[in-house]
C-alpha cells in the first residue's frame, strides 16, 4: 500500500477513534470543578476576614472606653477652669471636638495629626488588643475618635473631666484572593472601614 493510501485510511480512522475521550472530558470538567471549589473557599476566607475585622473593632472600642484617653488634650483637661466643680464641661469648651487620633498624632481631622497631643502608649495598647482578634492589623489601620457630648463633670476625682463618646475605626484592610484567576481582583473585595462606638467610662485608667 502506498504512503498516500495509508494516509487516506489513517486519518478517517483517527477521526472515528473515541478512545480516551472520557479522560479529556474529565480533565475539562475537573478543572472547572476545582476552580469553583477553590473560589468558594476563597470567598469563605473573605467572610472570615470580614468577621475578624468587625470583632477586632468592637474589642478595640471596649478596651478604649475603660483605658487612658489617647488624646492628651482630653486626658489632661482641667474642667474646673471651664465650669463649676460637679457640673458638665460645656461642649464649646472642648477643642477640637471631635478629636481624631492616628499613630501620627491627634487633631481636628485624620489628615491633621499633632504628635504632641497623643498618648502613643495608650494608642498602641488599643491596637494590641485588636490584634488579638486580627493579627494583621497595624498601627496605621486604626483611628480613635473622641466626641465630647457633655458627659462627665468638672473636678472628677476618678479620671478625666470629660467622658467622650469613643469611636474606633479600622480602615485600609485588604483581602487578597489565592485562587488562580481571582488573584487579579483584590480591589473588588477590599474590606470597608469598620466602626464601633461606646461612651467612655468614669474611673478608667
């Protein structure tokens, strides 16, 4: 049989040969199946990270309201120079109000820190408490806000003369996918800022 004749019989034979087709189908279906499974696991990780961040924020504010105020201008405020002993310190007498504290300092906004009026140890203690719930939290991810709402009284012997509403923010936390094909989408599931607020308590320290 000539070479041309062999080719004419070989090609149709290969086209009719269905041996191994199950292996090809399995490989195609298996790849899609495992991508779906890994994707589900990745999104489950994202929800777990979300839950850890929320829990860390709640723990941070619970710690903040019973510990030293991070803002030294509030921690050292002499309410007796602003109001009679035993009365509330007027809202307008506290400035800035609210006060925002980051690792860089405290000020009237997050973008205006003053390193001279921050108790850095108190701030880092709050961060350390939050890290018990989410180890990836860094100092720069945390903001502590104090708002004087009229609570507390001048001449308080047990602590600061104002008991501000404390809000702890957890910000700029990112989640990165591990599944191939999803690793290029981290910005689509970046964690939003988390906030939790409580009223500061008398006798903290």
